[in-house]
């Protein structure tokens, strides 16, 4: 808020434009005769409400209650001087921007300077001319209300922007998810493994990958139905997701009953350990599968690979290596983990 006295001619330009604004004037002055004089000056003015406080000790509380658009503050009060009250208004979160017009019986440069230094916006010698008082009240109220409206609009804009960001983030997240299992989908896996492959090449670290296939899944669907088959895929996905606990790991549904797990900075031995942990936990679920030639419960086969990317090599080299290992695991009798190169 600007802390200077506006020329009267400049203030008058605001008069007609301010008639529609709801103005609340709070006068803090211990002289009742001054309070009555100010009340009469403002009486009949459109959209101008007036509140009078004669006790300096109750001034801040009165301002909190009335929410003024401008405060007329007497400079000399019996218990608390006006400058102290000006500082208290400025220190109050709800009042810090409310315009303050100091009223004084003196028009001395040092007194004015002290008032402005304390945080006053304007200075009038009382009793002021009625037209000048109304013009200044309207000018400062208009400036304050514009500030409040601008701040409210800014807050609303920021809230709208935040909601839009959250919505976009959620849409992006849903775009990257497989609708059935809640894991990442194939499209996001392709993007992620490509990015991690390039990063591993830059940092000269190994990138691991597991390809996981539910054994004899067609037979399971034929025996128990597709609804039960969907539930099995969800349980397998949840187990994989639980084990892939590191921040950089990514579990995804590759397609159908196949899943993948990207394991950055992981050697072949590490890939094998994680793969075996997933395999054993799926078997421990003890989901009945009477139509499986592999065993009486649901099992999975896993193929893994860990490669150090070389310049010019595509990420598909890692996928092909893991897929080849998965093919060998199936041929070996399923329900096992094989890690190739």
C-alpha cells in the first residue's frame, strides 16, 4: 500500500467510480465530539458505513470485528498513542493492509514523518473538510478493496492451477497404468526401459530385467473361468510389485499373462535372487491349479538378464536376452528361474 498523501484533485477522480464499493470506516478517537462530527460528514454517503471506537485499548478488537476498508486513527489517545496503534494494526495479519489515515491537530513535518514511518497511508488535520475527507476515504477504500479482490483472484487462480496440475498428473498416471493389475503398462515399460538403458550406458552400470510368465494360464482360465483368471493376475502383479521395493525398480504388465521387472544397477546374480524370491512367493500363495501339468498350485516361469549397455546397442537387446531365458525356463519344465546373458 502506497504511503503518501494524494493530491485532492487526483483523489476526486476516484469519487464517482467508487460509489458502488461497500466501504466501512472505523474511527478511533477518544473525543466523542470528533466522532459525532465525522459521523455527520459521512452520513448519507452511498455505501459508506461508519463505526466509532473511543477506547484505544479496544481499537484492534474493533478493527477485527468490523473489518474496515479504512481506519481513521487519532494521533493522541489517553492510554495508548495513535502511532502505537498504527504499528499494532500493521503487525496484525488481518489488518496489515488496511489503509490508515492519521488524524492530528498538528500539521508539522516531523509529526507527519513519524506517522508515515509507523505505517500510516495518509495524514489529515482534524477536523478535515468534508469533501476532502470523503474523497480520501473513498480513494483508500477503493485501493484496499482492489487489493483484496486481486489477492482473492490470485489465490483462486493458484488453486485452480494446482487442481489442474493434480488432474493432469492423475491423468498421466492413469495413462501409464494397466487397468487390470495397477502395474505400469506396456507403453510405459517401453519408455522406461529405454531411458534406463541409456542411463546405464552413460553411468557404465548393469541393467537387469526379469520376464515373468504365469504357467499354463490358458488351462487355468479354461478350468476356473476368466474372472478367476483376472484375480490370479492381480495377485501375481501385487507380489511382483511388493518385491520390487527400490525406487528405480519398475514392475509392468508386458501383455496377457506376462510381466516384466526392470532392475537398474543389478548384476546377473542379483537378478537371479530377486527372480527366485518372486517365484517362491507365488508358489507359496498355494492357488489351486488342478489343470496344470506343472503341479497342483499356480506357478510362474522367469527369465532374466543383466547387461552393460555398449554404445549403439538398443534396449531391445536386454529384452531379447530375458525373453530367451524365459523360453529356456519353460522348456526346462516351468516353475523355475533362468538368467542368461
